[in-house]
C-alpha cells in the first residue's frame, strides 16, 4: 500500500510494503502529532482518498 502524507509544509509519499518506508512513515506521523501539525494521510491508488485526517479543531 502506498500513502501520501500532506501538510501545509509539503507532502511525502511512503510505500508501506517496504519496512524502512513504514518505519519512516511512522516516525513522520509521530513528529507531526508531537508538533501539533495538521495532516492528512491519503491512500494512493488510481484516485486519491483520504484515509485519515488529523485536524486539530476536533479537540
């Protein structure tokens, strides 16, 4: 599964079938949450669908 993480500061893509990419993705998500950054995680297919939205306004 490939995902894209989008923030106001930019996007990164990760192939979660590669363990190093998965670890990198997890570390990025942990940093974003720690730094209270809003982000979305998109599943990359032929079309992009939001699979997770970390919106700080929900708190």
